[in-house]
C-alpha cells in the first residue's frame, strides 16, 4: 500500500474526528479524483475499500464517467497478461461489456492494444452507415449486445434477406446478423400493418367527414326548398282568392238586384273588369314563369323603338295605378335607339318592375322611368322612393320564390317569381338587370339591353 495514500486517507479521518466536516469532505473528494485518475497503482479490492470509506466522509463522491468500461478494459488486460502465449488476440465480454485485446511479448516488454465498448459501438455504427445494414450482435447465451430487431430464424432470415455468422465461424465472442436497411424496414410486419391501419382510419375519417357534410348540406337545401315552396303555394292561393272573392261578391249583388242605379252597376262592372284583369295577369305570369323555367318559351324577334316602347308601357301602367294616387314620371333620352326582341315579353318585364315599385312604395307615390342609350346599349331604369331592400336580400331577390324581409314584414302580396322572370327575359335578350337600393330610401332597377344596329 503506498505510504502517501495511507497518509492522505488518515488525514481525512483526522479532519473528520476533529469536527472539521467540510475539510474532510474536500480532502476525500480530492483523494478520490487522484485515486481514480491513476495517481497510485492499487488493486481493485483496495479501490473498492477506499470508495466505501471516502463516501462515508463525502457522500457526493461517485464513480467517474465510463468507469465500468475502464474496469472492463483493465480486466481484459489482466486476463491477457496472464495468458501463456507470446502473442494473441481475443474478444471478451466482461460484465456485458465488449472488449477486445491483442497482445505481444517482445524481449522484456509486454504490449497490448485494447478496445472497449465505446470504440466498438462507434465502429459498428460506421459499418452500418457505410454498408447500409443493421447489425445485431448476440453473445453465447443469446443476449443482444448491440442492435435489436428480428432474432435468428425469423422471417427475414428464413427468406435469406439477412446474413448470419455464428461466433464459431468468426472467432469473435458474439454471433452477427446483418440485415439490409430497406429490407429491415419493410420486413417489419408490425410497422407495415400499423401504417396500413393508419391509412385506413384516415380514409374512413375523410369519408365520414365529407359524407356528413354533404348530407347536412342536402338536408338544409331540401328544407329551404320545402319552405320556399310552401310559402309560394300560400302566396299564389292568396293572389287568386282576393280577386275571386271581389268578383263573387259583385256578381252576387248584381244577380240579386241590389244595385240601385245604373251608375252603381257601371262601377261594379269596372271593378269586375279590373279584378279579372288582375287574375289574368297572375295566371299569365305563372304560365310564363313555368315555360321559361322549362325553356319552352319562344321569344319573338322584332325591332322595337326603345323610348316609344317604354313610354307606352309606363303610360299603360300609370292608368292602372292612377286611381291609387301613384304617378309615373317618364324621361326618354334615347330617341331613335332600337332594341331587338319580344316586345310583349319585354313589356312584361318592365311591367313587373313598375308593379314592384308601386307595391313597395306605400307612402312615396312617385315612380320614375328613364330610358337612355350609350356605347351600343339601351338602359331602362325604374326608380322608386319606397321601402328599399335590406343589404342581405339584395343578392337574392332575383332568385326563384324569394321574397325579401320588407315584403314579409308589410304583408305585401306577391309570389316571389317576378324578378326571377324579369332576369330570365332580359338574359334571353342578351342583356342584364341590376339593382341599387337603400333601405328607407328606395330602389332603382335597371335593365340593360344591346342596341339593335341593323
Ligand atoms: P314579389 O312577388 O315578392 O314581389 P319579386 O320577385 O318581384 O317577388 O321580388 C322579390 C323581392 O324583392 C320582393 O319580395 C321584395 O322584397 C324585393 N323587391 C322587389 N322590388 C322591390 C322594390 N321596388 N322595392 C323594394 N323591394 C323590392
């Protein structure tokens, strides 16, 4: 036992006994560092005894890094030194650590080259990367000392995709199995199955999500159409019932001789004429709408003088609403401009716009029709100072059966097919229809048609 080591140990014990705890701890830690760095040549037994003793004074004294590996290296050197042969090489497994040693005696000297687990691991890693294989090393008892994966005899080996060398064939202390990386990856049945399952789940989730979305959308559309249709049926019934009731009452009064004089009778006839005319218009608009939806409506093609045509429609319309206090102002700024198309159908479209202008202007009874032409186009606009259209309704008023919030709120009569018909007629003539409106300030609908240049 080296005297200086004994003295250093005794110093720790003196410091401890005289109550200098911190000094003892410092001294013990310093002694341990020097001891494990190889300052004294001692046996393993001595080292273990010192470790226990020093830990009693300094509990934080611990084994240095890679201690186990160093001990395995030392054990391998000791073993090789004890061998009789003048030279040799061997691979050893010491406490599960891979160590190789090659030694030679030369004259009075003994030389050895040792490689421990970390050198081997680095070597195997490089080998695996360079050769594109996965290595699996197992000792005689079958314990894996490097790598993992399918053991010998598994599918990969059976199919001959992995190379196996037993310890006896190589002289190494372990058996080697090398599997190509790509084969190793794809031959793992669990990974492949998991991937397949995941893909299946993903497809299922996507199908379920899109299916639910489509079903929800179809249901909501069906509901909206059903609602529109029932509203439409109610509106049409109402449109028929009102004039029919008036006609029925008037004819009854006439038949029972309740009209006292000619003047009253004349008035009754006029009212009946007006009501039956209204009925005719409702029926015609429904029939036209149906024909246009089925694309069965045959448009005539004739040359029409735009200002004259619009003026005559406006005047005819004014006749029917004058008694209700409405006035239709006309501004014709397109003298001579002509359009080509079906005069009757176009008149129906303009009439619809005028009818709406009156229907949705219960207080402001002034409607303005203006005709102008520029850049090969004729524009016919109908402006009112009525209720106007809510912003969210603006985009939808040209849709079939659609009735705006203002119509429902005021209980205005209508079927929701007027503007859809206007749009169909105008588009069939190669034109467009647009709307500008502000709630409370009125609306302006404009029909734009191409000029007839011929
Ligand atoms: P309706 O039979 O309901 O009048 P339309 O297709 O003619 O059907 O019009 C669709 C909707 O557009 C109406 O319900 C109404 O809300 C709105 N609308 C149309 N014209 C006007 C207008 N001149 N002023 C205000 N709202 C209008």
